[in-house]
C-alpha cells in the first residue's frame, strides 16, 4: 500500500497570493443547493476562497431566485447560462473564468465542513506533479467511507462536522494515489489543467465520465491523482440529473472505454489492492473509541450487528396480572396480523401473546419467536435445528419449545390463526384451543383453494399439478403431494376428536372447507365475522353530487391474488370513463405510477384511511380478487364508510355484497368488469350509499369478545422458573448475530464484481459463421467450476429466491425495444408455465431507454419476484455457472455467449426467432434436468 505523508512543498506562487475558485454548477434542488453554498461560505476558511455559482438554466424558479440573491455578495461570482449546456460545458466556463487560479469542482448536493479547502490544498501541493485531489465521502465510489456502495448518508451519529474533524485528526496529512479522481468534489491544480486541457465537451456532453477522461489524459502526461485522507465531504448523489442518470452513465461509460480501453483494468487492480482499507479501519477504531453508541454504528455498518439493532430500554412496569392467551401465527403480516393486533387493542381481559413462526426463502419456519404486539424485540426465540418446510405434524423440537413457552408465559388457552411454519403439535396441548379458518391452509398449499377455478376436490394428481404450475402455490419448492396428503389426514383426525373450537369469519369459508374436508361442518364451526376499528374510520362519507367521470378507489395491497393482473388488463377500458385511486397498493402500484388519471398511494397509516377517502371522494370501490376471499377487511371498511363496491363474484364477496343493493358482483374477467361499469350511473350509486349508511358495521371489540366466549377460561398455570427460557433466548440472540454476519456475505471468494472480467465473454463483437469459427474458451468458467455449488447458493441468497428455483439468465439489457419486448414475452411464458423459474437480467436496473415503453409490464413482473434486474451483478462466468438457461433475445447475443454457455453446461433459449415452440422445448429440457443442489444454509 502506497500511503504518503504530505511534505508541505509549495509552488512558486506564494500561499498568501493563491486564490482558489470553488465552482458550484447549479441546476435542480433548492434545499441541496442552499445547504451546499451556505456550508462553503460558513466553513472555516480565509479570504483566498472565492465561490463561483453557475446557474445552468435551472428549470426550478426557486433555485433561480436563490442564485439571484447571491449576486451582490462580495465572495461570490454568479454566472448564468442562457440555455442548459450541461455539466461539462458549465464547469469549463467556470474553470476559464480566472486562468491562473486553482479550482475545486463541487457538486451542488455536497456539504463541506471545517478547513476542508486548506486540507485539500495542502494535499495538492504535497508533491510536484499532483493534478487532482479527492476527499473521502459517504458516496464517492472508490473514495467512499464506510465502503463503496454505502447508501446511508453521513455514517454514525457524530454528524458531518464532527466526523470531518475526526478524519482531520486521525489521518492528518496522509494521502494515497488514485487511478482517477471522483468528480463530486475535485481539487484541480491550474498547472495540471493548463497542460492537460479542459474537460471534453464534445465527447461527454451533459456529464458523467468527463473527470475520468481528464484524469487519464493527465496520467499519460505524468500527473498524479491523490485521495486527501484527512477530509470528509458529504455527497447526496444523483440530485441534478434525476431520471436521466442511468442513461447518461451508460453512454459516458461506453465513450470512456472507447478512448481508454484499460480503464476498467486500472480500477479493478486498484480495488483488488484496496490501499484505502487501512484508512477506513483507523477511522472505524477512532469512532468506536468515542463510546458504545458510535461503536454500535460501526458494527452495524460492518455487518457485525443486525441492521435493526436498537438499545434495549429498561422497563420498571409491574408484571401484567391478566390471564395469558397464546396466539399461534406466521410472521407474514396481512389479515392475520391485523386480527391479532385487534385482540391486543380490544381485549382488556387478557394478555395476548403470539408464538410466531419466522420464514426464510427455503422454509416456512426456521425460527420460533414469542412476541407481544407493540414490542419490537421478542420475549424469547429459538432457531429450529430442523426447519419446518410448510407445516409439520410431528416435530419433537417444536413441541419441546412450545411446552417451554406455555410454561414460561403461563398461557391458559390457545387461538391458532395459522399453522404456517408450525406443527400440529400445537393442537395437542390440552389447553382450551380454537382454530380460526382465515384461509385454506393447511389443507391447501396455495392457501386459497383455487387453481384456475374454485377447488371442490384435490387429489394427488391435482396436488402435483398445483405444485408445478399454480402461481399462488407457496410451497412448490420444498414439499410433495404426499406431504400434503399425510398432513390432511392428521388434521382431520384431530378435528374428529372434537376438542377444537372451529371459528370461521364467513359461511362461505365453512362451505368451501366442508367440500374439501368433510370433518369441518356448519354444525361444529362458529361464524364470527371480523370486526374493524370504527373509531378510527369516522362517519360514512357524504354523498357526492358530481356527475362527471366515475371516481373509483382500489383499496389495499394490489398483489396478484388481490387483482393486480385484472386491473392492469382492464385499465385502458377503465380510464375511458373513470379516475382511479390505488390506496395502499404497496410496491405493486409501481406499474401504474405516472399514468394520467391514476393516483397511487403506496402506503398509509391505518388511522388515515378515512381522511384519504374523504379527500378523493370516491363513487365506488373496486375489489378485484381473482381468488375467493375468506372475509375481506377492505370490504368491511368500504361498507362502514358507505362506499358501494364492484367486487368479483365468489367467496365472501358473494355472501357479503347484496348485488344491486350494496354493490355489484362481476366475474373475474375484463369484459364482465367493463360491462358492469358501463351500466352504472351515479344516481344508483347514491341510492346504494343510503342503503349502506343504514347498516351497522361490526366493531372489533364485539368480534374479539365473541371468540373469547367460545373458549373456557383455562386452569391457573403452575408456577415456573422463567430463567432457563430467557437464557436460551440470550444464547439465540448471539447465534442470530453470528448467522446474520454470515448471511450478509455478498458473493465472496469465487463470486466477483463484473469490473474487468466481463470483456472475456464479449471479445468477439462480430463472430464468423458457426461452421468456421473456433470454439472460444472462457478462462473464468474453468477457474470457477469447482465452486459452482457455492456460487449458485450465494446468488440464490442474493436474489432471495428458494434454492430449488431455476434461473434463466439474460446477460445485460436487450439491444433494442423490440428485443426487450421479446424478452418480457419470453419471461411471461416461462413463469406462467412453471413455478420454479425466475428470469434475471444482469448489468441492468430495468430503467434504460429500451424499457421505457414497457415500464408497466416490467413492473408487474418484478413486483411478483419472477423477473429480477441486477445492476451490480457478478461477472458473467459466475452467472453462467449459477443458472440453468441462457436466454438470448437477439442472434448477436446468442452467438456471443454460445461457447461460454456450452462450456458451463447450460441450455440456450434463443427467442430472436418467432418460434412458439422454443420456450416449450426449453421447459421440457429443464424438467429432465436433475434437481438443483441444496444450498449452503445461508
């Protein structure tokens, strides 16, 4: 590592005479711009700093007005471009303003502190041939602290000024040579600028890459580029260019490599040496020495403490004397989580605790946690040595922990809301117990009892088909048809014993269960509709007098089983006559964002629902679930607010919506929905509002009381010593930290970043004919082949997909929009045909020009986690070894990767040809491949 202490050499120009221009180009972002400029003016400095602010024809009036206010300041020169010229031309104008001065190029989304400029200047004149100096920053690629890729702002709790002062103290006078400066804050000596020449406006246009080109031209003339290790400057990143950023970076990267083909090799060699690691480590140690709070921040940054680590607060509250009832549930959120939260809020007679299963990508229950609603940390937890794949019926380790939990918390009765990640042992405790039928689990691995239609039978053959191709199937990757047949028999036996109180929120749910498991009947199951928090909703909405376009709200998460696909397909027809509000759609609303006539509110606080709806004033609500609902909280909320619904026929909707009186029922297809909307007029909707306003909704307190009344009080628990369980929990906490550190390993050892190695696979831009060209070996594939299992496991972990999933790889963005369309069409066919297939596009964020016209379809596939874009992907060799299929959208791509795919032993699917059988043939070949290897338990 070449680290130098600066010697203090100076140029012939005296220190007292040297004035430095700090050039700040301004375009967007008033808050960032003001913070940057005020920081420069208020930081400790002498009169030698002159601020040059250049307004590059900002489109934001408030930015222009702020710059106007600086015109009369003595230490500021204000320049304006009459038209937007882009970053490169703008800084060139600033650098030409005073031809004898050194300059600092400072992005308008940075903040400086202390005597930052003096430290940069000392570094610049520490050696005779220093062209540029770059400080450390939170966002500065190779000059980033705590690491390249950090996205957390100023690290720790010290704040910018104190952190910069720590850098100045700990690393005073130290520097290291860089392959190139980083342009967010770049000190340039005038003699180097004069010899090297200004930035290349013609080649780099609006910006990105120009400083790298400048530095590489300077290096060729014998100039050096240094990191000033004792300076830290905050950088927000990406403010000025906004959505243009990705396209500009891509174009600049190509131009840079055309002029400097060894650029990636230089950067890769620098990163492999990592000469800045020692600096970072010393700052880490200095911060840690400031106290436990800052040490915890350092450990979180380094992956040695959980990201959600918080300091536990002491509690002096007396023990809760209420009898405990223990809920059993999964940790997936949704309606079950809401049901349990209602118990916690509305049940004053009991202390409601939750035994919750925690899932990961390969198992439904790898950890059990005892939790109390409202508390962030679990009361106790245990990682299972043998994780529960879906639902077990005989699990000694689970039963032992269950008994320990019951004794520890003194539970008197059980309410089982979900058996996902649990064992049927929970039904055998001898405590008064209720099983609540929120969904069709554990009879149905797809949860909804729906596969192309409502299921009225489910044989072994039906299960096999469901596991293979039902997109709603949650457990396709880790269970078999025989597992479910065994589980059903054991569950039916426990129900026949008659010790369980069965509870359903609707009659239709009981009927559907009875058709599939006759042991569940209307006679042995109590109907208790879910209540809602009426106090937070407020009164019904007033009737709208508007006769314009229909105003329709789509409430709740817009997941596929809640109507994502139906809404997307119906949208063109809907927008002809309606305006839409997608309220609480979550990430699934991204594919509708920005469309005219569509408002998207991804999330909202539960108690703000009424306020959102009163602002929008909907005429009706759309509830478009393609699968039968068991109850639907959103339906209850709409009815309580007197909003008519247009809902899909079947399940609880057919039971709870009086067709033509309180809403409309439609088939789950586009034509039925649009036909119904065409017949709806606003006077009829107003009449429905009057009817709904006369219906008394069910309050959650009544629902909770009804369930509690079904269960006996339970016996007083025997006294127990809680210490063994708590000690177990502390041991488990340490284990979880160890596992978390292991799990955060991002493709180490055999898996590398793409810098430098990708060219091996793309050396032949135009290949000879297949018959004439020789086979080109990919040296990295041979080198990494022995690590294939590890590479595959780590990439599956990185994507967050089960180990059993097959990966279809498309290396890089398609060449043009037509190829992108073919790629999305192929993706739809792959993921529709089989559950175990995911398509990955590497070296792309999915927002480039080729995707612009396909944004909605792209978002539909990415939000359902069947299509992945990986901008910072490992090299192609690693991906080829981790996937099963190479998907090529053009003949050029197919030819470029043909030899590498063959060497890696994977299938090639070329969709450039309009051949409908290509994907079908590929899927058939996939089915004949051996099962994927098990992962490394990451």
